[in-house]
């Protein structure tokens, strides 16, 4: 099987698993991360096939999205065996997938892991990142913002999103992040302005 067909098989697998997601981890998140990862890999001289494959699959079996991750991981193993990848390619894809999560706060060991982690983090900032954060907060029943409690989505900007720009591994991702980071800052400024609008003008 050609590399292009192998990637198409992975894409179809992901399409089936993530179509109904409403937490900001839908199929289009996987598509954006896959395309970004390929672009960053080409710029950085990483293995673009491994990066794109791991990016398509990076949220497969995530325990916050799947109630039974073990079942999904077995399905993934079957897929990877079926599409005539070498054992070395399978190991590299799985290593990069494990390296991705920013929740677990690990630094990837391989360049491919770094590329995919950067691609995933870039999709958490900018306009789409903002939309995803509120989708996630909404799906978890959290308020947009609250003056007395911390468990609101604006808090997530301070906990994670504003820190992404300074923690990217590749210069290609750092360049893409500049605009996106500014969008976060402008959004917060405007948000507070509107929040306080009636106080100042009422
Ligand atoms: P990972 O899948 O790498 O572990 P996360 O699950 O922490 O990463 O984040 C993935 C997406 O979910 C990001 O867009 C992030 O902003 C969003 N997200 C995660 N936690 C929260 C939260 N507490 N509030 C709002 N959005 C969140
Ligand atoms: Ni992701």
C-alpha cells in the first residue's frame, strides 16, 4: 500500500470515531492538526509521513474522550497492522502519539513527537482555539466566566492557552503562533471591556 493510501485509511478511521464530538475534538481538529504537522515537518526536516500519521491519530484512545480507551487502542492496533506499515513505522507513530498530550506535560523525545505536539497546541490558540475552549467548557457544563469561582473557561486561558506560545519546540510553530497568541490577548481585552461596559457606561 502506498503512503497516500495508508494515510487515507487512517483518516477514515478517525472520521468514524470523531464525527459526533462536541468538545472541540471533532474530525476537523484531526484534519487541521494533520495538515499543520505535515507543514511543520517539511519545514523542520522531520519525517513528514510519521508526523502526519501520528497527527491524524493523536487523540485516538484519549481517556477524556473515550470511556473505554483499551477497546479503541486495540482497534487502532488492528488498523496499523492491516495497512502494511513496517514495525518500525508503527513504533514511531505510537511514540509520537504518546508524546503529544500537553495535559500530561511531557517533553517529546523525538523530533516527530515535538512537531505533532506543536501542531496540536497551535490548534488550541488563535480564533479556532478560542472557539474550541468555549465548546469544551460548554460540553463540561462550565460558565464562560465567573467572578467568584475559578472553574470557568476564561480561567483556562491563564492556565494553558496563554502559555502555549512560550512552550513550542519548533521555530516554524513559533512563527505561526505569533498572530494566534495576539488574537488571544486581544480577545481577553475586548471580553473584559464588554463585561464591564454597563458598569462604566451605565
Ligand atoms: P490534550 O488533548 O493535549 O491533553 P487538552 O485536552 O488539555 O489537551 O486540550 C485540548 C483542547 O481542549 C484545547 O482546545 C483546550 O483549550 C481544550 N480544553 C482543555 N481543557 C479545557 C478547559 N478546562 N476549559 C476549556 N477548554 C479546555
Ligand atoms: Ni488534539
